[in-house]
């Protein structure tokens, strides 16, 4: 299953997001179960990627955290007197 991109997540409804999180968590449980039984994982980095996707993209802050991080960068730039490049603000 391909991991969803932030743009795809923003376009999802709340129900679709909940369904996607449930699918990812089920897949994570399958992968962890296989690893716990001593089976070879289909992809060694898949467990880590699933955990990160669930926490970063579907966490409490989700997409908002990326916007907050950019705002923090903008504040640091203005404090140092560095002009930020012009960009459209997502609405």
C-alpha cells in the first residue's frame, strides 16, 4: 500500500482519514506480528515508515504542524533580517 502524501490527506474528509488510519494501523500490526514470530519482513523499513506516517501525517497536529514549522522559520528569518521568498499562503 503506497503511503499517502500530505496533499492527498488534506483533500480527504474526516471519515476517509479515519478509515486510512485504521488501514495503516492494521498493516502495522500485521508487519509487527510477522517480525515477532521471526518471519522475514517483506520490506525491512516498512514498520518504521508506517509508524512515521501514522504519527506525522495523521497525528494530533497532522498537517498543521508543517505550517507551524514554516511560521517558526519565517520568524527566525525576520529576526535575523533575512527576507523570505514570496509564496502563496494556503487557505
